[in-house]
C-alpha cells in the first residue's frame, strides 16, 4: 500500500468516526431579535456579532445552523434553546 493510500484510509476512518451534528434554529413570529441574540450568546457561547448574524439569517432564510459538533454536546445546548422558547432541533 502506498503512502497516499494509507493517508486516504486514515482520513476515511476519521470521517466516519467524527460525524458532526448541527443545531438548527427556525424563524418564528414570537421571539424578538434581542431575545434570540441574547439566548445564542448565553446558551451557545456566540459572540454578540455571531449571534446577530445568525438572527438575521434565521429571519431572512427561515433557519440557520447555529452550532456544529458532537450530538452529546449539542443536546445540552439545544435543550437550553428550547427552554428559552426558540424553535430548534439537532440534525
């Protein structure tokens, strides 16, 4: 097996073992921009600029991926978003 084939094999193995999930937040007619921004900062650890950009994407596109990572870590954050009244899910 060549060196290139070995590297490709390692990359392939890593891709299959580190599949990331995403938290998607959906637009609604209930929550204000300020509430969404403050919640993303508090729950997801976003900077205020990141949270503001996400809130605008949510508003104009109907949804936005706000966090990517391992399911176990995202579950806690998604629960926090839901408890704050946001519409969110992990995919």
